[in-house]
């Protein structure tokens, strides 16, 4: 027996054990890595959807101005899928990227550029725009063969200019070719090369897939994975990460920048104002000088308005409005530096007497200066509790007087309008997030107008993002009053159909503001001002694949689709940090003098948002500006006018956050005779709210209204579901013993007639909309007082109401009877 045989068997056995152990270890590592990869993929997918929904706040603001040029690299397989490339470009347009280069090594995208330009809205070739700003997105199609000859020619130019005449044995200093030298050489040969700041690579491997290396100078490269599985959140995250990082290029870069005279941003210098800047406005001049005697004399010379309780006719209302405009022309002037009213100036200087005097004279407290802030905002930011209290107290009284002064005219205009029933519906949609229409809230606002009365029914009280608050409410504005309910003309009633309660929204409208609300305003450390700029808005027709204007049937009307270009949404915020030991008083130079006139030649007022050292709290101000791409469908057949719609949007604005933008959007000029029956407005980059005017039915004269004895349960099957909703809502509102209610058997029987086709269903819907008097109130409702509600809720109601009243006069006209009355319902 050979002695080596056991040793060989032992070593073989040990080797097998080792191989088995290594195999187990390899499989274990493989399983761990696979699980980590799966978990990482799930986490990235969840994070991407969270970013798309706007749930991660830090990704909601992107300084897109830092990204001048973006390049996208795709592999050959992805380049053949034009639809995915178009979807990616639409996302980049939504984010606000203005210049994009598309690269694939074989130039497949360049061959499909006509199709891509047609499918991407507001897209143009970068070579056609040059350096001009565009309202859409500028595209450049790149392949591996592009600009090779131009680069060779540029290299020859650099050689001839800098290296050919150099002697080998002589030290003539170091020749460093900078980006500027290369760009100049390319311009000489007639080529303009755009160097990307960020390069996004969609492909299976982590490389630039043949992207020209001489275009990669100070470029960040990010691998995004496969284009087939691209996600909007990942795209937003990559761009946010690029724009949020400070890039250090080194000393040589800044040395070259200095040589090429590149302009860098510098702090904005606001020139100091002088007395001559305010000399043309007596109220501004008196406030700057601290001339209290002269200011009192100016206020006493203004015309006096009649007490609002004594205004009953339309002619009285018109004459008082004319007087109010004369007063505003003097006391609300803004033709001065920073577009400040005299009240703005008094608040900024800290003159309590001037602020009290101007506010009591009827100054408009809601007017904004050039930075977009009202006098109340300025008082809160400067931590001047006394001025804040003064402004708040006069704001409540001024808004109530303004409303009562305009009420007779508004009721008269409303009576002259046609009677109608209208439905406005809204819902959310997204091309990225699935089932968003099922998850997000939706509602239909039902509005009746008859004579001087108005009613609106809602079921959505509001929502914060996707947290829904439901409440079945009806808002009844009784312009003609009601003897049975003992309410005066111009009363706004709020009916809660769930609790069977009714309240008067104006019950405490003329009461002084509470100390608790004043304390709440004074304790604020943050202020916000959203806004939408539509001054440069333009309508761009939507085209289908046949290059024809896209049309769509919206409700009962045929409408053409347009995109609204050059619309921007801004969100400005202020945070106040009060240093320890600081006082409310302004700097001595700005304190009102005890003498009747201050003799000085100039006044260096603190600039907007700039604090006075050692006296005013530090104010940190930020502004986020985002370009929007709303869509609108216009028709010429809708019975209402656009001017009549603007105040109507305030009904929705207090309940739906996104619809607040629609009112500002509609101030853009639409073609004459058209009406927007459908609007699609971005809420966040991937989600839009769609508002549709789905129904408009003329109502009968007032003497033809009737109330059925029971709920209409036997209507035709075509509108069975709608009847169920009607029966549920009208059973509470429409069985009143009021003198308004009457019954007509013949009219009721007409509802049982069924027909076929659209015309029969249309007649049935008209009958259904008119079968119950919408302004009658059931006897089972009980009255409640606003004092029974929480103080915050009641104060918020009145504050929103008065804010709407203060701006409504811009939209008043003899034919817009919906004006302002509908604003009531928005509260």
C-alpha cells in the first residue's frame, strides 16, 4: 500500500470542502449584492415618485439659470425609440431647460429631427435661434462626425498663430490654450460650438458613448441608466444636484476668465432717494418730512364719503364710487421710487401718526410696492406692533365700507344678467404618475343665478396636497333679500347640508378685529407672496401630427387647443430675524420730527428688504420663479364672456390651491369673442389640474319655478345617477314653506317623458336643472352664529372676503353681473 494515497485523498477532500465553501460564499455574496441592488432600485423608484409628487421639498426649487446648456447621450437602441426621446424633452421643457443637445453615435436622432421638432411643443433648432432667448426649448442634434473638419481647421489656426514662429531652443514662456482661444478659432472657421454644462448618459455602460471629447471641458457627467426605464424624479434629482453644487475651477480658470473680460454678477446698488423724488406727491412729501400738521390738512381737504348704511340706490353707489376714486388718486399714488404708497412710506419710516392718519382717510391697504409687499407685510417684518395694529383695524372697516358702498350697483347689474345654471368641474391628471386621477381630489361646482340671487354648491372644503377635506355646503347670496327668512338684501348665507345649519357670513363683518388676531399677525416670522406673471403671455396653437390645429369637444362646445407661453409663477418669501436688544424705533434720521416741518435737503430711505443697521430686524428674502406651460381650449360658442369669468374663479380659489393661478392666467388676452371652456394648469411639474366648464343651461323666468312634492326618483335611466345627486341635495334645500316655492303638476309630468338622442337628453337636463327653486331653504335648518365657530375660521372667512372685495373693481362692467357677487362664494 502506497503511503501517499491517504495523503492524496485527504488533500482532495480538503480541496472539495474548500471549493464547496468558496461556492457557498460566492452564492451568499451574490445573493447579498442582488438584494442590495433590488433594495436600492426600489428605494430609487420610491424616491423618484416622491420627487415627482413634490413630497421632498428640497427638489421643489431649482436654480435653472445655472444650467445654460444640457446634453443628452443615448445609445443606438434608445435612439430608435423616438417617443421616449420626445417624452424626455417634454420633461426638460417642464423643468425649464432652454438649450438641449441630443447625441447618438450614428446620427439616428438627427435623421428624425423633423419628427421630434413637430412632436415637442415650442421646440426650435438651436442653429436658427443663435443666442436669442426662446419661449420654448432649443435643440441641437449631434453625431460623432459633426465638426471634425472645423476642429482640424481651428487647430491649424492655433498652430499658425502661436506655435509656428516659436524657436525650439529659445524659452518664450508657456503657451496655454484656453477655452476662449478655441472658441475664437472655431468662430474664424464659421462654427459655433455649444459646450454642455451637464451631460446625461442614457445607456447600458458608464461611458460617454462616443460624445466628442473636445466638447467636454467643464462638464459634469451623470449616468442615468436605460432610457426605457427613465423616471422624472431621477431627472429632477440630477439637475437639482448639479445646480445646487458650487464648482471650483481652480486658479488657472479664473485667471483665464479675467483675461477674457467675462462679466460676473455684482450686488445691485439702489440709489438713495431725495426729497425731489417725492415733491410731486403732497402726501408722500408730508410723510417724508414728518409734517403732521400738513398731513392732517391734506386729509381734511379730501372729499367725504357717505356712511355706507345710507347708500341704497344704484345712482348713489355710482356717485360714491366716483368720490372714492378721487380720494384714491391722491392718497394711493405710487409714481415714486419703489412704487410705494404714502402708507408704505409711513410704515417703513416708522411714523405711527402718519400711518394712523392715512389709514383712517381710506387708503387702500392691499396695494403692493415694487417688491410685491403690502403695508401690512412691511409692518409685520419691521416688528412694529403699533403700526401693525393700526393697519389691521382700518383694513377691516375699510373693506366693509367698500363692499356696502358697491352693493346696490352690483345687485342691479346682477339683475340685468340672464339667468343660468352652470357646472364647473376639476380633476387632476398626470402622464407620469399612474392613477393620480383616482387618488387626487375632484369636485363639481354647481352654480345658479336668478334675478339678483346667486347660489353655489360645493362638496370639497379644501385640501392640502392630497389630504382631502369634504363638506357639503351651499352659499346663497340673496340680492333681493327674503321676507320669510327676515334677511336684508345683499345677505350671504352659508348652509351646511350635513349639520342642517345656516349662518350669516356678514354677521360680524363690521365688528372690530380681535386682539387675538392682531397678536397672531404681530407674532409672524415668515410671510409669503405667490404670484403669476402673464404680462408677456402668448397663445401658441397646438398641432396634431398632420400639422393642423388640435380641436376637442369640451362639454357641448367645439374648442381649439392652445398653449400659453411666457407664463411664470413666482413665490416670494420673507423671514424676519430680530436681533437681541433691538427696538421698534427706526433710526433717528427717519423719526418724525416734533416740529411742523423738517428742514433737510435729502433723505436716504432704507431700500426695500434692506434693514437699517441696529434698528430694524434682519429680513431674509427669497424668490422662487418657475416657468409654466398652461394649456387652454377656446370656443366662440359659450354664452358667457371671459370678463364675466374672472371673479367667478375666486369661488374655486379658496378651495383649490392650483385654481388660484387660473384667475391670473385668464388676464392674458384671448382672441375676441372666445371663452376658455377648459384649462390645464401645472400644480407640480408632473401633475396638472384640469378645470372644465362642463354645462351651461339658461333658466326660466322667476314665475315659472316650482318645487316637486318629493324627490325626482322616476326620471329616465339616462340621467338616473344625476337625479340621485339632485334628490339628495334638493331634499334639504328645496322643500321650504317659503313663499318662493310653488308647484306645477304639468311641469312635473313633463319630466317623465323620455326621448332618444342628444336633444331629448338635453331637454331632460334643462328640466332637471330647473325643477326645484334653488333659493328656497328647508324648515329643518337651524340658525347658528359666527361667534359659535372658532375665531380663526370666522376671521379667515372675513379676511378672505375683504381681500376679494378690495380687488374686484378692476373687473366691474355693466354687462358682467357675475362680477364680485360670485367672489362671496369663494370665502
